[in-house]
C-alpha cells in the first residue's frame, strides 16, 4: 500500500485526462467573505483547498443552435461532468 500524496499537477493532469477542459485550485481562504453556508468549511470542515473543473460549452450551440440543441448539449455536458466527478 502506498502513502504517495497526490500533487496538484498530478491531480490536474488526471482530471484533464478524463475529460475536463479546465481545472483550478483555490485556498478556502478565498471564501472568507462568502455566506456561512457557502463556505467550503461548512460542508467539509477539514477542507483546505477547493478544486474546480469545467467543460467547454460549444459557441455554435449558443450562437446559432435552436433551443433543442442547447438543451441536448446541457444534458450531454452534465453527463460528462458526472462521469468526471465519480472517477
């Protein structure tokens, strides 16, 4: 069994490799002025860092696509994000 601690770069590379387009890290100190129930420590008292990731939304769907294309893209992106979250 390994006690290897994962570095930010390793985690970033992994999240990108499973489908995210963008990954970011922020100290929970950045949330000091957030309402109490929005502060990361409210949900995870031992948290030190917030990890965010995103998928790109295609501009063509926003600019020219009908509402049905927009809705289908939202559903697809939500499914892709769910897959990343569960990994």
